[in-house]
C-alpha cells in the first residue's frame, strides 16, 4: 500500500486546518494509504524533504486541529513554474523516497494552478503520480465552487466586527467617520459580507472602478444626515486605470500579485483633505479575519472537514488526478445544503470569481438581496470549541515541532 501527502499553501483561513483534519480522519476510517504525510511549508518544504507523519493523529488532536488558526503544516508563497523541470523532478524524487502516490494540495487560485501544472507535467512525462486540489481562500474568489472553505468564517468575523465597532462609533456625539478595511485583492466578497451587520453606509468593492468624487459625495451626504459614516472597503479597491488606492501596489507576494493594505488609510486622507469630517478612524482586519478561530462558522468548518474527506474518498479511483473538489449549493426541503463535486483543476486556476455586478448597488450604497441570500447560510452556527483557561485550545503547529 502506497502513501499520500497533504500540504497547505497561500494565506491561511480559520477553517484550513479542518480540511487537513478531514483528509487524515478519512484515511483512518478508510485506510487507502499506509501513511498520511504532511508537507511542511507547502511545495517549498516538500522540495526540501520536510515531511511530518500524520497517520496516527489522535482523535483529540484532530479535534483541536480543526479549531487551530493558521496553517498547521506551515504555508508558502513558492511559485512552481511550468517548464521548471528541476523542481518537478525533485518533487517526484521526494515522493518516490517515501513511496507517495498522491499529493492533496490545500490552497487558493495559485495552488490550484500548481495542481494543474503538476498533473499536466506528470501526464506528458508518463510519471505515475497524482495531484488533487482542495480549495480554501478567505477571498472566496475561486471559480466553479459555490464558495470557498474559510470564507464563511472570515465573513462571520467581519460582520461581527462591523456591528461592534459601529456601536463604539456612536458612543460620542462628535462627527466622525469609521473605515473598515478587509482582505480581497480582486473580489469584494469579504468586504461585501459586512452589509449583513446592518451598519454599513458606504461600501467600496474592487468590482467597481473607484470614483473619488462620487465616493466623497456619498460620504458627505451621510455625514450631513447623521454626523457619522461607516465605510467598508476591500484592500483591492482601484481606479479605472487599475491603480490601487493603497500604497503597496509596487511590491509583490512571490506570485506576482500586488501586496496590498492601505486602502482605508487612503480613503481617510481623502475625507480629511475634503473637509467632510474632522475625524476618521481606520481598522484593518487583514490577518485577524483569516485567523479568528474563536469566531468560526460551524457551516464553514464542517464543510471544510467534509471536503477533505471527499477528496480522500474520490482518490480511491486510480484515475482521479488533476481534479479539484468543490462545493455545490442546493436546496433540500427548502433549506441550504452543500453537495460536494469535483472538476478539472484548469477550470479553477488563474480565474477570478467576482461579486456579480448586478448584485452591487450604485454609488457605493451596498448590495442587493441576492447577495444577502448568498452569504447568510455560510455564517450559520458556532462550533463547540474545546477551551483551556478561558481560551480556545490549540495544537502546536506541525512545522513548529
């Protein structure tokens, strides 16, 4: 019996470790592989032969793994490029050394591209290795899948922060603007989700080119009406020429993507310079939204775990490779239900799923009911967390042992 390998890549989410736990638990229940190895720090660590045996992870640790923030195996921003045979051959060398037949890769857009590239290379070179993708991303911007594991928990946290900070904003009678900045380079799903808080006055999404005059007009109108204005912006907000509002667009993350952060500060300065408000405060959710294990959505964590189990089960078919498992939404007796499907990795990679423009109201006024209906099922429920000294208990990440 051969072995399998599972690794994580890209930015963590509050549910990414639940997917890892699902793969491990599935093999314990149905041992298709003798060993389940974890690749430490993604492809980058695998190329260095840094593996951790997860086969006999205890039930107690598996449960804690699901509520542990960050990527428990460690992550990477390593770009496995097509045509770089040295990396591909080294990967096969490591897999052969440990008798590994298949790699499950948990990640976002670029990770699914890695799965596609590896599968294509293996097929062309008649290499008997298999590669399967399992999606995650707080940005929720992967095609094919209805939504991505990790997004529901990120949205739940962002909504709660918006509601709480709005109450804080209204403590004083003074005129003031509050700006909440969320992650979302190319898609505004996370920023848009905050409208479920019922407090957002102005919403700036990357799907709509930023118009400074229209934006300032809306902020001024809001300030004139109530002396307060609650603004939410995605980090990827940009002008018509593609220039980001933030100051970090000249850097990149190793995949060639802009390193963002600062859109909120840019909006704050515009408002102050225009004299619309004497005060403006910025809150950047950034890493907190993707690591808030204390605010997980039960729906999200459950689906993330079951998606890992689904990928493992499907791998029992020797022909299952170059595929990504995904979530399809359906209604059962009128209630939301998640159905798991699979499709070619090439359909997931290098594409962006945007918030439909018909779901976005004009002049930064929010989103339509369709958006509310899409988000609401994904944030339902709270996991029964294992607590220790008043805090959610976590494991020591495998890459730190």
